[in-house]
C-alpha cells in the first residue's frame, strides 16, 4: 500500500500563503504598524517553511531510495555523501531551519503582544534576524552539523515565552475573572500547537524515555562520540514540545470543565490522544526500529504508514497552515476592512481550503482502494460547497472579535517594512547560494 507524501502540498500551500500575506502586509499602509510587521514575520515564516518542504519534496522525488529523516536536520546527524546536488539540498535545509527558528522567536516577542519597547526595539529584531540567518548556516556547515542542536536553546526559549503568556492569560481569566485575558491565552496556545505539534505528538514517548531509546541507535552510527552538551540539546528539543502540551492540556481541561469546550481545547485534546497512542505504536514497532541500526531495516507495517499519514502528516502538512491563517485573520494582523484586501483574503481562504480538501481526498485514495469516480465526485462536492458557502466561510474566519485588540506594540517606521522584505529576500538567495557553493567545494566531507 503506497502513501503519497504531503510535503509538496505543504510547500505549495505555505509559499502561496506567504506571498499573499507579504503583499497584504506591505500595502496596508493605514493598518496598525505593529500588526503589519507581525504579519510580515508570519509571511516570511510561511516562505521559509514552504521552501523547506519544497526541498524535502525534491529529495524524496530525486532520491527515493535514500534514508532521509527528521533527525538529520534537527539533531545534525547528517554526513556529506559526496553527491554535490544532494549535499547542497541538505545544506539549504540547515539554512532554512535556522531562518525558521529565528523568525519564530521574533514572532514570540511580538505576538500576542510586544514584549519589548522603544525606538530601537524593531530595529534590533530586524538586525538580529538578519545577522542570525547569515551567520548560523556558516557555523553549522563549518563547525560540524551536530552543532545545530545549539539552536534548541532558541526553540525552548520560544516555547517558554508562549507558555508563560498562556499561563498568565488562563490564570487571569479563571482566577481573576478577566474575560479579555482569554485572547492572550488562546493566541499563545494556538501558536504553540502550530509550531510545536510535531514534537507534542511524542509527549508520552518523551516522558517514558522511548525517544531516548530510539535516538541512542541514531547516535551509535555517528562517527564521533556525543558530548553531554549535545545530548542535553537533544533533550531540550523534546522538552520544548512536552512542556507546553502539559501546561495547555491542564489549563484547557480545567477551563472546559468550567466554561465548556473551545477550538483550542478540542485541538489540544486531539494532539494529546495522538501522542498517547503514538507511544504504544512505538512499543509495537520497536523491534523494526532497532533493526535499522543493528542489522538491516525491516519494512514497517502498512497500518503504521496509514496511521502516520493520517495523524502526523495531516496535522503538520494540512492542519497547521489553516491554523496559521486563522491566527493571522482572527488577531487582525492583516487589514480586512478594504474591499480589495477582503477579495484577496477570500482568494487566500478558498485556495487554502480547496488545496487541503483535494489533497486529503487524494491521500485517502492512496491509502484505501476507492474508485476514482468516487473521489472525483467528493472533490466536486467540496468545490461546490466552498463556492456556495464562500461568504459564510470567509465571515467565520473574519468574524469580529476582541482578539485583535490584544495585539499591541510600539509604532514602527514605514521604511522598516520595505527594509525587512528586502533583507529576507536577500537572505533566501544567500542561503541557496552558499549551500551550492560549499557543497561543490566538499565542505564537511
């Protein structure tokens, strides 16, 4: 039973969303400057994530027999192969991952509200993003790929910031009776799920140390022994997902008991259940996973592939972009007041829904032997539904709420928007260029 990769779909979706978000942010000259800049951060995060998934898709297409896993980039277990093209693509992933990490931290410092102030605050953010994205890829390529785990400090810091904002908001709402504080806790919780769901779904495996058992086989294949600092960096990555999940789960559980379910509570409960089941799936296939670093990889059961696609794949590749758009619109980061912007927003929402629904239908067809006539009919129904209910769907996304009032910060100079857009465009070209250059020169080999 073959399963289609959702990485190309995620790449196309994120790149389109990023482009539209940047356009909307740059031309909304009368919109709140702080929200415009936060939208720009979101847009470029979309672009970097989309480019990351695009390269993953190219690797999967061009090197179908190669072993390429998540740990290769996150934990720096990559060893250059001598194939210039393959090595260059992986180098690009390291550079893009550095960009995603620093942009996510910048978002945490701006959303739901600005954690800094003063005339030099935004300039410091822009300068920090630019300097980090220029220096960090070089450090990783020349300092040894395992050094990339040093970024776990930044990843944990981002997670800790949003977790503390969530705690502050949920306590203010449930203990002090401040209903307006819900906007901050909801925003922080949704952002945590959007950026950390990939590690959240292994929460029980982290608690039961099953992740360590799996990773011990990975590091056993590394040519050099791992230092205690490297292992601490790996653990920090897992804790960055475990900590917010436990906090948000407990907070939303208590709030649901008091006030009823919400979008955030439903999503966090689903992620928690997936993580619970994943631990026992790990136990069931542990012998197969061990075989990959002891002898020769055995083939994983078809049921495991189906479960992984329907949970991890759908959550990371299809649901997260929708969550991003919901946050972007619900917190009024982009201007929806003008007819021109609203029409572009409708295109964004409908395009996202159509891509996600058609991809989901095609994925189901690859997993279950459903006749093409049935899936074609389902797709036609989805298209008719989205077109017929376009106004109501857009209205649900753009529904007036108090969440937008939560986002606040200092005024930002008008020229900062263009400077940041130019800077990130240059960084993207820079990452691609140095990756090809240093891979061709055999750096790291």
